[in-house]
C-alpha cells in the first residue's frame, strides 16, 4: 500500500474519529472505505451499450420516439419489477 497524507478541517477530523470509534475500526479504514465508495461510484463500464448504440433513431420523425424509449432501445424491454 501507499501512504497518503491529507489535511482535514478540525470538524471533519472529529466526525471521522467519531465514526471510526462507533464502528470499532481505525480511522484509516474508514478513509479507505470512503475513497473506495467514491471511486466505485465514478466507475464507467466501457461495454455499456450507451457508448456503442448511436444513432438510436430520428426523434421528431413520425413513428420515432427515441427520446422516450431510450432505455428500452439501449437495454431491451423492461422486465417486471
């Protein structure tokens, strides 16, 4: 692992310390989890059909409603939830 240092406002440091104490984990583990969650949320799947599906259709032309049906056109018919 690589050591990373950061400066935090005192209020954030206190919240971090309290969260770590409440969970019974070291502060560095809480920071690692936060970074992991942030990076995971930012991940992009290059295989996602959105990157390979254009053009979907000519919106505005009679019989074409790509704007309304974009999810269905990209990912297939909706399944029952």
